[in-house]
């Protein structure tokens, strides 16, 4: 009786891992380009009348209050302003040569600003 229970538990565990693997592989194939994700969000929420560039005034008045934007990030954004294209925003680097913004931050900015590709 105990052997059957162990076999059943093993089979259930293997099937669960297979389902979990399928889910993980399926989610890994979703688009990760921040511009594509932001475009999909904008289309869904139908946000209109968004500014077409990120200026120093926008950074000070609005972006400074967004969550997860620190002083060093805001300073680097101000130095790069005006930011009018998605490519300029995505390619911003910090002093160490790493991307300045995370995907979450890029998506947030692209949701509220209508930048050119």
C-alpha cells in the first residue's frame, strides 16, 4: 500500500513539474522590449494627450514623484533632457556604463510620454 502511494506521489510531482515548466517557458517567450510593452499598455488604457518629450521641467514636476526614481537617476535624466525618442531613453547609461533605467522605469515613462521610436 505504501509503495503505491509513493508511486502516485512521484507521478503527480513529475506531472506538476512538467506543467510548471510549460508555464515558465510560455512566459519566457513574451515580448520583453519596453517599447512594445508600453505600446500595448497605452493601447489598452487609451491614454491620450501625452507629452512628446521629457524635459527638465517634466522631470522636476512629475517624474521626481514617480516611485523608484532616485536622485542619481533624476540627475542623469536632466543631463540628457530633452529626451524625444525611445532609443535615447533606453540607451541612457549611468557613470559605470550600465543602463540607467530598469525595464519597469522605462515602461512607466513610456506610458506617460509619447516619445518617437
